C-alpha cells in the first residue's frame, strides 16, 4: 500500500473515448499510490485534469475549469493540481498553462502517462512545480491496473497515435506516431475482462484499420478482430474508429463470421465533397466511401453506420456543403456527430485560404443538425413495436428506469424489478422520443 491512505482523488476528463480510458489508467495509478476516489471535487486532495484540444471549445472548457480552482487552492494550499492529456502535449500550451495558472503543481503529456506516479512523488518531495512532457513516443507501456468505471463496458487500446495528418487535425501532433500493441497482450486483456464479467469490449484506435502497419506485428486488424471475437464467453465486441481509406472487405468478412461483433461501424466521412475531402487529406473520395457502405451492406444488410462530419472547412462552398447533405441522405446514417471546423494552430488547414465566416458556419451546422436529427428520429420511430436485445448499462435516477444499448448503439430505457446492470435483456419498444427508445422487458 502507498503512503497516503486517506487522501482522495478527483479526475476531470475531456475529449474522446481514448481519453476516458486513459483517465481509468490514471485512476489505477492513483489508487496504487493509496488514493481513494472523491465524490466531489471539493473533497479531493489531488485533482487531475485530463485535457483535450481537438477543437477550441474543448480547450476553453479546460481553461475555465482549471481557472475556477484558484480559490480552492487558496483555501487548501496542500491540494495538488495536476494537468495532463492532449493540451499539455500541444506545442506552446504548457507555457500558456503555466503562466495563466501558476498554481498547477504537476504537468505531464500523453506520451509519459506511465511516469505520473514518479512526478507526483517528486512534487510531494519539493516545493517547485514538476513539468515533464515527453517530445517523442517511446515503447508501449502495458498497463495492468486501469481502474475501470464503465462496467459492463470496457475499452481496450489496440493502436496508439496517428499517422494520417488530416489537414484539420491536431491529434497526430499530440499523440505521436502509430504504435500497435502486441496482439498477445490485447487478447490476454480481453480474456481477463470477459472472465471478470465485462459484457461489451470496444477496441480503440484513431484508425483501427491500420493496426499492424507500423511493422510492430504481422497481425492485421481483420486477424486481430477474428482472434478477439473467437474468445469464449458472452460479450459484444465493437471497434472504433474505422478510417474509410483503410476499411476493407476482410474486416466485414470477419464481422459476418462472428455474431458477437456488433453490426455497427463508425466510419467518419467528414465531407461529401471530393474537393473538400482532398483538401482535408482524407485520401478517399465520396465514391469510394459510398462503395464501402454498399460492400458492408452486401454482406450485412442490417448493418448500421455512424459518422463524423465537419462543416465550414476552409474553401467549403454552398455546393460542397450540399454534397455533404446529399451524402447524409443517401447513406442514411444511424447517427452522426457534427462539428463546426475549428482551426488548430500548427495544422495545415489553419493557414489555408478561404476560412469560412462564423455566420456561414452556423447556418450550415444548423441545417445539417436538423437533417441528421430528422433521420435519426425516423429511424427511432421504426423501432416502435419491435423487440430488441439491450445490454443494460446503468440506472437513470431521473427517469427511474434502467438504460442500455442495442448492438446498433440505440439507447433504450425500461423498468426492471431487480438490478439488471450487466445483463442482456429483450425489450419490446413501445415509444420513441428523439433518439431514445422506451419499452418493457418482454422475454
Ligand atoms: N481518428 C478519428 C477521429 C478523431 S477526432 C477519425 O479519423 O475519424 C473526432 C472527430 O473530431 C473527427 O472525426 C472530426 O470530425 C472532428 N475534428 C477533428 N479535428 C477537428 C477540427 N479541427 N475542427 C472540427 N472538428 C474536428
Ligand atoms: Fe485526426 Fe485524421 Fe488521425 Fe483521425 S485519422 S485522428 S481525423 S489525423
Ligand atoms: Fe481525444 Fe481530444 Fe486528444 S479527441 S485524442 S482527447 S485531442
């Protein structure tokens, strides 16, 4: 046991699933050190901000919340404030954070998460703040003690970093080059999770399809998926994110072979216009994207697709935007995450000509959201009267109902006499409300 048994931690997480899982690893480190989790920020002895810098508003959120701690730190001078994640890894941001918030005690980056314990200990032994950001990625460090908080769901990294340099995106700069984990380690981790009773495993990577292409393993993503899906036990398998430039038939064949793999692919299209896709350096065309959807549905007609879309990218004309709308209609996505383009310093797109005005961006995002919502609503309504299998994930206090998802990611709420979190239940849908479904257990 560590040396600070009664001290408590609180972690604030921003950003993607990758970051949420990384916070579970941070929690694992802190618990190993003897900290316990605090229910509220105000009762914590150490607060860790795991930041995101994908869009400006993600950064503003973090700036606001870190800034708000100034008062608490004054009242509690022994409180340790730690900042890590993608923002600290961003060029020049550490300096800004240091100047703006001199009360930060420790800063670490995405490439030295494993050093966190040492850095905290060093800070405790000295007055001076400890800032250590690693510039280059090292060998993968295997974490064995992530403290998972999403039961019955568990996230498993398969590849870290990104090599794609989409022209708008900061991720390759703050997460380093692609590093694939050894397949044996991944399979061992999933086996352990299944043995512990986890019911939904999601394999994580910025581009899962490029797993192995760094030469770290001979195993391809399709082979890895096949191996993981072959693990005995009752669980669902998902993977995220697929990149349309690399998504392929081999993967779809493995999906077809294993009913355990959810028939849902998150395949971010970003834009429906070839001009914009090329300026984004996405390295596929609208036609190739549509071909892939066709291929997927030829093997698995029931398959659903979700996506990410950016509007207002530099140079996007009304005609380009309308091509995105047309593509959304054609594919009929189960759902779509829609974003307004946010310039990120250091990326190619940030200095491109033709930056779009805020008014035009707002207009386009509003129209797109309306279209996407209408489609999602229509899909939800089709569920009424159907029986679907839901993995119960949580109890919604406000609604007084249990909630979970079907394999297509559709959220369903239902009453249950006993605590059924972690159970697969069949629910007959009686009502649809926006993206949420409501029903009764039927089998
Ligand atoms: N690796 C994944 C996504 C990572 S980021 C992929 O390639 O699809 C998640 C989403 O954020 C992206 O799909 C994109 O739609 C959006 N995004 C990334 N950078 C952005 C920026 N600068 N402005 C607005 N949206 C952005
Ligand atoms: Fe960013 Fe593109 Fe990498 Fe996704 S694939 S993380 S959008 S650079
Ligand atoms: Fe994720 Fe945000 Fe970093 S989306 S990879 S936490 S920049």
